[in-house]
């Protein structure tokens, strides 16, 4: 593959084909830096050297009715995680204050569960109204499956973006979840967009899916025109059905991030969960394809902390993105 030409084509507006996306994932490790450079040229055009920091808040942890095999909060997980009921609007507001102090552009409130109960909706909307009024941080929420009315209510409360990951391809999804379908997830993403919310929708790579599945996910996200895509790299959790799965190599993870960038040039691509665990010492290289990261950890696992994240990205020559407007 002529990586420079691939980047030229993307910059000229030519959509990457399924075949080319597969070539990216199959690139020899010796060509890793050339692949990352191609992705970086595209990233630089649309996002410069800015890295958006996102802070995620697990507002209601564990005891989910669903059986997602990778998730330590699922009905089939015995993972030793903290389980708690819905936090109060005050606690969620305090989390937003912390996010603003950490320099995050987005604060994402997440609840475990198939979809939000009336109480969860009331609490999230109350917190969202106050955060929007008082703090300079953009709001994202992730509450599972939504109805049209719920999506509209979140929008009216000041929420900017809705997260609902597809996790994998339509083909592979039934192997990791049987209590709901991939199509239901797509329907929620469409509902959120129809209500005027931006869509944050990505996946979790390394659960046993093929490289073709990863490409199919990237192509679906392009078709759905999602604004942001968290690319999680699987870090198996003890007590879940996928415990013991082999972790992908850093090079494999970086090539996947590059592929998502090249297929979705204008989308916010996030080096999400598993960044520290899977990429290890190579994690600064993720900033060449990706323009955003989670800081201060994930839903049930810790990260390296926002100070180290900021130090890492500035030492690599990147800058922290700011809330616009
Ligand atoms: S629906 Fe969400 S919280 Fe529940 S098991 Fe699946 S991924 Fe985990």
C-alpha cells in the first residue's frame, strides 16, 4: 500500500473502501509508523494537534439486566466491582465540577441498564439543567436504549451528545450479547440523532471478532454519520465470560485506531478504554489517529490519571482541547 497516496485520497474526499480498510488492519508492523502518519495527516487537517479530554461518571453501577459478555456490570458477571444505585443530581453535579477542573471538554454520565427508568431520567435531567447553566463543560449521557420522548427530553435538558456503542459488527454482536440486538442499538443511535443530539457511538475491539468485523463496524459508523466514536481496546475482566481472552498487541490496536480515522476522517475518534492496558508505553502514538481520550479512568477500571494524561499529550507535542462557544 502507498500510505501517502491513501492519505492524499482521503484528504481529497475519496471514501476509503472496505478493501483498503482491511489493508490498513493487515499492514505489516514494520509499516506501523507509515500507517500512523497517514492517519495523522487526516487528523491534523480536521483537528490540528488538539486532544479533547472526556471524563466519564458511572452514575449507577452494576446489576444490569443485560448479558453483554465483556461487561463487568452485566447479569452474568461475578466481577468484584462496586455496585450502587443511582447517584443524586447533586453528586452528578459535583462530578461535572471535577471534570471542569480537570480541563475536560465533555462530561459523560453513564448508567448501567437496558434503558433509563423514570427516576433515572428525572435525576439526569435535573443534573443536566444545572450543569448546563452553571458550568463550562459539554454534556454527554449514556443511559442505554431510548424512546423518542426520552431523547427529546434529554435534548431539552441541555444534553449535547448521546453515547450508545454498537460494540462490534452486526454479524459478531450475537456472540457477545443475547438479551438485546445490534439493530436495537442502531435504532437508539438514530433516535438520538433525530432528536437533535450528537451521536457518540463506537465499539470494543479484541473480543474475538475478525478484522472484517472491525471494518464493518467502522463502515456502519460512517453510514450513521456519528460525530464521535470511542474505540475501546478489550482488556478482559475477571468474572466475566470473556475473562482470559488474549489482549491484542499495541501495534494491532494502533492500526485499528488508524483505520477508524481513515474511514471516518471528520469524526472525533477516541482512544477509549484499554488505552493504558493495551497500548502500554506506545499510548502516545494513539494521539496520531485519535483526537480525544478519556481521562481519570473508565466505568469500572482506573486510568493513569488526568495529570499524567496531560503530561503525556503535551510532551508528545499535542495540546488540550478547550470548550468552544
Ligand atoms: S447494557 Fe451496558 S451495562 Fe448492561 S451489560 Fe450491556 S454494556 Fe454492561
